């Protein structure tokens, strides 16, 4: 408990949620009164033209960005490192690759970096599209590519059939990225 109290409010909430969801409801209930409120200090309001928390949540949900896990431990240095790399893209098209061992938190860290409303507003005003590929067989990869084509073409006036093979999907995605989504 002493270690958790030296950390930020997210650590306390994460500990509480872990107790709650891992079968220690009696201990969690003892800590319930001390749960700090979620800070809204870095969330922009829609009153000043910035992205509100609700809008941010919608953008991330529509883009398929994974939600924050129930048991979440903040790692601000690593999240900031990913944000810096995304900011370095500037207005140029590019990629940021996050790599590491399975289960080390790549997905959670990257999704957390995208929860920065200023980053989304300044660098990704059209939203983001999250794709988890991992190890896929050809059929699984084709399904993922078809789904991405469908998501990216959602506002297109021409309703196109899904790509029939991986090569067709790659060609369609390449054109979509060049013409419609250069960022």
C-alpha cells in the first residue's frame, strides 16, 4: 500500500480494480471510499474548439483502438516516447513501429499515447484506424484487409465489393492511403 500511495492516482485506481476483478471484493470495498476522481485536467472541452473527452472516446472507438484494460499501470515515460515519435512525423506521411516481446505492453502503451486529444487534433484530425495483425494465415490476413478497406471506404459514394484476394486488397489500400488517407 505504501508503494501505491507514492504513485499517481491511476496506480491507486488500478490496484482497486485489480482487487475487485480478481476476487478480492472485500478488500476492494475497504479502499472504495479513497478512490480518487478521474482527473480531467488534461482533457479539452468542446467549448474551446478542442476535442472533448466524449468525442475522443468516439474517435478511438470508431478507429478500433483497444480500450484501456481494467488493470492498468501508467508508464508515462514510455507513452511519452511513443507520442514524441508520432509528433516527429509532423505533416509527412510515415510510420511509427512499436516492437517488443509478446505481452510486454506494446498495444496498451500505443493506445494510451493515442488518448492524447491534442495529438489526435493536431496530427490525426481524420481519426485513426487500429489494425492488429500479429501472426495470421492468408485467410485471416485477407479478412483483416477486407475489414480495413470497408472501414476506410465507409463514406465513399461508390459501394465497392470487398477485395477477393490479398493482392487486390493491398492495391486498394495503397490507393486509399495515397489519395484519401496520406496521414
